[in-house]
């Protein structure tokens, strides 16, 4: 399935293909942001597409990617099970907790949780 824009809970969302290319550079993140210019307000990105460096906060890759989305005012929803990464890093757990309290970057288990979040 290619990346597609779907309306979810009344919001246009770029739902990314789990088998799509990895997000391994800032340019990859910018490419996703650029794809939203076709009408999406949110990018639903499967966690498995994120380079492993994203989950190792010492690399600063997560911060760089998340900042791009904030700067361009596009919301990012990382979709999928990241429990293994969370178990290995208290700093990542704190980042996820704080991100989920705010409005720009969310870490959610599935698209149904994204729908619930968009409704609230």
C-alpha cells in the first residue's frame, strides 16, 4: 500500500505504508512533511519506519525529526509498539510521556488510538 491521505476523525492524515522507505535522515522527514502539502495535517508514521537512531536519544536524531514537524506545523503520530525501546530508556519514556501531553508529536499504539486522539 502506498502512503495515502485519509480523513480520520474529520482530519486529513497522511497514513504511511509500513513497508515504505525508512526515515533515516532529516531529509526523509522533510519529504514526509512535503507530502502533507497535498492536504494532510497529520503524518501517521509506523514506528518500524524510523531508523533505530530515533530511539537512542543520544544521537539527537529524534529531536531533529520532531523539530522539523513542529517548525512546519505538521503533527506527527508515531504508530506502533515501541515498548522494547521504552523499557531500555528512561529518557525516551520521559520524552514519549511529555510528547503525548502536547499537540505536535504523539506516540500511539495504533490508528484507532490516533482517531481517539484526533477527536479529543
